[in-house]
């Protein structure tokens, strides 16, 4: 089953709204899926490693979790090493 098919089973209603030159997606879904979307798709910040949107607990957070922070740190070290 594709993710889109699974979502269509969980989402009861989805409307695309265009207003003020921006496109919005209105979703009606089960509370479980809504919590999932809130925590994984509707955050204000974008993770610097996995590019998933998340809600930061600290205003200066750049990554969604310690795994991504570590990955980004390793990535930085690696690219610095390449430049030498
Ligand atoms: Zn991440």
C-alpha cells in the first residue's frame, strides 16, 4: 500500500484552498492522524538534516532530534575534512 492510499483511508476530507496567492490544505482526519501531522508536518521549523518540519522546544533549535543533530555534526566535520 502506498502512503497516499493509507492517508486517504485516514483522512476523512481534504480540501485545497487558494487564498492571497498561497495554497492551503484543509484536512479533516482522525485525532490520531491529526496528532501525527501536528508533530511531524506542521511545525514552524525545518530540520537542517532531514528537512522535516518540527516544532522546536527551544527557539534556537535547528534539528528535530539528537540523531539529526549528530548527523549534521558529522556532515559538517566531513565537509570540513574535504576542504583541507
Ligand atoms: Zn531531522
